[in-house]
C-alpha cells in the first residue's frame, strides 16, 4: 500500500463523517505492520467531549480487530477538505505515539488525490509522554 492509496482511502472515509455541529469532516486510514488498512471518520456529538477524531476511530478499529499492537503502526493518512494540510490533534498524536515505531509516517491530504505533507510521527510530537516512562 503506497502513500497515494492510503490518502485516497482516507478521503473516502471522510465522506462518512458525522459532523453536524462543526461541518468539519475528516477521514483517516491507518496501515498496520501486517499490511492491513483500517479506516475512520470523525463523529461529533452534542456533548463535545464525546466527539472522537478520525485518526482514533481508525486506530481503535485496528486494535479492536486484533490487528494492531504497540510498535506496529506503519502509517496514518489524514484527509480534510481544507486549504492547508490538516494535522492530527494533540490527543490523536498521543494515540499515534502509543502504537507507532521509529519509522511511522503521517500523510496529510487536502484533495484526496495527493500527499500534501508527509512527516515522521515524532516530528508532530517530539517530546512525547509514552509507555517507556513507566517502570515495571
């Protein structure tokens, strides 16, 4: 699965977003170490604290399917119809960190066809709080 295919799938997932309050529709796709792809879209609720972002929906789906463990997240694509690439929010960055490895890439697209911006996940959260801080 290449980056362009991953952003196209994220763009498709965006179409399923439930965003009646903000109108901000986001889609995401995640690629696991074993080559599986999981999709997610943002889901808003009237109590904003219950809203969940597309990236976390996709990651949670992979975990629920038994297809993702820490260190096995290879790539995340984020798609939004915006002028600038939309990056994952803070809590999504932390969730990505939980399952990422040193080479995990984040792809962002504005049009669903091309990668508008590509970064390593550590560029988005360079001083992360992660499982390595916990002592057994």
